[in-house]
């Protein structure tokens, strides 16, 4: 087969996947951007051109500022827990004296990620309840005054309570991914380092972390972009309240589009979320390529 024929064959195999990506990924993004330039609603038949007015509104919308702050809280706590803590837990479970128990611990850590977010949200809502929850009695035993503690009812603590719930649910997933990546590292490297006198901590920072850089980067992209698309956790627990204190970009988009029927503004928020996640992903990929 000549070179021209091989290119045609390769294109024929790639064409179905390319068509699916164009139709179901890129085309909706373009259509969403076009929709954001109009004032329209799902119920109202009136459609009018507004240009980039909604994007200017996004800049000055105080609820968008609150939502961005909450998404950043989710992103930071997710990186700390689902990357940092998960990596440490995975390294501990990969220690020789714990390997025979690894299957048990992997199952225990992974089970929460199999639960529906609705189930997790209702469970934690009950757990945080100042009347029937388990959290306040435990805090009382530790000597804390719980008379004013109502995590989900307090605007200052609600988003942190939801974020803690999210970390509990998904930390096991990244633990398992990191364990799989660690098991691909040759034991000979660790044995050589041990002979040279490297401690367990030194092996972790000089062998494990550098050789898992690619896995860590992929997980970072998934975790951070996921933090800017958080919806279910907030919707099930607080619905964005108290007030607007726990609104995220996704919950506010839902409220604007499906409750207020401002589909044009909702489309602008959706495109804004896309830009944020795209830029973050691109920046992380570029950073990784520069390091290599």
C-alpha cells in the first residue's frame, strides 16, 4: 500500500470518531456561545440580540463572585485531599507490611465513590443536623460548645461542610488510581535506593512522586476542572443557600436558566465555565510539557 493509500485508510478509521467529537462536543460549544448573544427563554417566544451584554453582567454580578470563590474552595480542598492526601494514603498502603491488607483498605476507600451523590448528600445533611446529627454530640464530647454550630445553616461554614463531604466521597477513587500507578514502578529502583541508605520518606519524594508525575498531572486536571463544575453536592444539601452563600457556577447557571428562564444569560455562564476549565487544563498541560 502506497503512502497516499495509507493516509486514506487512516482517515477512514478516524472519521467516525472525529464526526462524533465534532457533533457532540465542538458543535454544542459553538451553539452555546451563539445562544449567549441573544436574550431568550425556554417559555418565552421573544428572542432579541444583546451581543456581549451578558458577559459584561457576569463581570459585575456579585453572585458570580460568590460562586467563583466557592468553586475555588472546592478546587483547593480537592487538590489538597484528592491529590495530596490520596498520594500519601496510596504510598502507605503500598508499604510492604500493609500489602496483604491492601485489598481490604482499597475496597473501604473506594466504596464511597460508588454511592450516588444524592445518597451522600442526604446522609451528610443528617450528619450535620444540629438536632439529629452525629457531629454535634461528638464535638460536645471533645469539649466544644455546639449551641451555635449548624454547619449547613451557617453561611460561613456551609461551603466547607459540602466540600468535606465531596472529599470523603471521591478521595478513595484517586487513592486507587495512585496505587495502580505505584505498582507500575519497578521494585528494583526502591531496592537500589534502600541499599544506598535512602529512608522511606526520601524514596517517596525522590522516586515515587517524580515517576508518577504524569498520573498526578492527569488527576490534577480531572480534579480541578471537576471542582468548577460542582452541582449535585450543593443542590442536594443546601440548594445554594443559606441565601447565596453556597452557590457555585453550575448551581447559579441552573437557577438562572431553568428557574428564572433567562437562557441567554445561562448560556453565557456556561461558556464562562467552559473558558475557565479550558484555560486551567491548557495551563496545566503546558506546565507539564515545559517541565519535560
